[in-house]
């Protein structure tokens, strides 16, 4: 469960924005995990059912959307990143300290939304989270651009 302190830890956000993100994150996180887990299990079942094998895939399709193994790996990586963001241990790179990154959270939520299907439920909370993270991300990018132009 993400707390206001976890979101605020980077020092980039005020308490009100951090509280809004934490509340929306906690409302959307279970849905995002469910969507990813369902997608991963569905693809694994398809791999097993169809006897899918990477060796049968032409080299030009390896790593593409036709590569079910790569798709599972991407979704598992996304689910792992969401868990790290939730715990406040996400590291954008090997040199960064662990924490909650609103920009990285925005990227992850966008990737979750890309993995949804028409039959997924409870997406309103995920879209609300994406909206607030979008505003925060845009503000951060404007701030960085202003620093670089000065």
C-alpha cells in the first residue's frame, strides 16, 4: 500500500498532490495487478494449449507482438515495476535510490491501460490515476525544460 510519505519522498510534490496520488494509486493498484495477472495467465495458457515454441517463430517475429514469450516477460516486468512502485522501492536505473516516481508510475499505468481489454472491469480508478499522473508528469517535464533553458 502506497502512503503519502512514499509518494512525497522524492520531494517533488506537495502534500495535497501526494495524498491525491496515494489515494488514487491505492484504489487502482488491485485492478492493475488483476488485469496483468489475468493477461499473463491467459497467454501462458495459450502457450501451453497451442504448444507454442520460440524455435518455431521466424527470427523477424522474435520480440514482436507475435512472440508470446516476450509478451509474457514484458507483462511480468510491468507487474514487478508496479509492485516496486507500490512499495516505494522502484529504481528507474541502477544508480537511482529506490522510491515512488510519479513519471515512472505514469509510464507504467499507460502500459497497463495498453494491456487492457474491453472485458476488463473497474478501469475508472486506473484512468483517474493516469490523469493525475499525467498532470504531475507534464508539470515535471515543464520544470526540467525551464531549468535547461535558463
